[in-house]
């Protein structure tokens, strides 16, 4: 920049190195913030999707492992991980006249100190009935290793996002079902920063479910709110140029 004072030239110079460095820093932070915002949105989507995935839509916990509702174990190869083992209350069966000639067996087991029996179905072999003395013992046999898989699968692969930790809700799932971690192949999470896209695939979920539209709506709302909040905080930062 140059100006004239009383016929003489006055030269002025400016050091813009700090300005340029700060501009470059803002650009770098902006790109990094976009990535973090996408990941935070994906995390919010996965958490909300799990919350609205059966069983128990709206709840953030896996059902108990002890069942007495009479739902049979599903032996189909596609559903083994979700199967239930039926738990019988021996006292209730012994008092039920409709159980026929089995009542003698139930009464004998009761006299021996057993109060429950668990039916274990095995492919190609007869059903195995395991008598149990306590509810806790029956629960151990009725334990469903992969119970809650369709919900947990929403977040199982989040560590693939450059070491991104699992969303907190999924730590609860894995704490109750540690072997769910072995099923991470049913879930993929990929980031395409050039397109500003995160793709979450849950291969464990049944795509024919009537609840999917509601699930996607609620999860999308959670994702948008999370990303908007993060970007708002970023734009409020003040830079000393």
C-alpha cells in the first residue's frame, strides 16, 4: 500500500503471516469438524435406532434372560441366535390336570427338590429336559447368548471409524451379552467425507418390519439435532485473526 504526504511517498507494509496461518487453521479445523459432526450424527442415529428396535420399542435395555411365557425355541438356521428356551414351572404343571400322564414325572421331580425344567431343543436329536432347583439355575440354562442382537447390531462396528468408541448405549448391550461383540460382521459403518455421508448397515434386523419407517424417522431426528448442536457450537467459536 502506498500514499502521498506533501509530495512525498510513504510506504506502509503489513505482516499477514499470522492471518494466513489462522485462516489455514480454520480451514483444517473446519474439515475435521465436518468429519466429527458426521460421526456424532451417525452415533445418535444408531443409538436412537436401537432404542426403537424390538423387543420393547422405546426401552434402552435387553429383556431378562429368564422366560416362562411358553414361546418355543426357533430351530431355523436363520433365527438360532434369537431363539428362546421354554422354562416350565413344575409346580404349576403338577397341578394342571391337562398334563396327563406326565403329572407323575413332574411330581417325582418336585419330591426330589426340583422346581423348574428347561427344554433344550437340539437339531436332529430329541428335546433335552433339564431339571433345576432354583430360578437362577433355570435362567442359566435359558440364557440366550445373542438376545438383543438386532438392537445391538446398530453400533457393533463403530470402532471401524478410525477407532471411534462404541456409543455408550451399546456398552450396556455388550455388558449383558459379551458374545454380541463376535457378531460385528452383521453391522458395517462407513464414512465418505467427500460426499458428507455415513452409511450404517444392520444385517441382523428384519427389513420387513412395519416399525421401520417410525424407527428411521425417530433416528433421523436424533441425528439431525445432534449434528446441528455440534455445528452451532463450532460456528460460535471466536478466532483472533
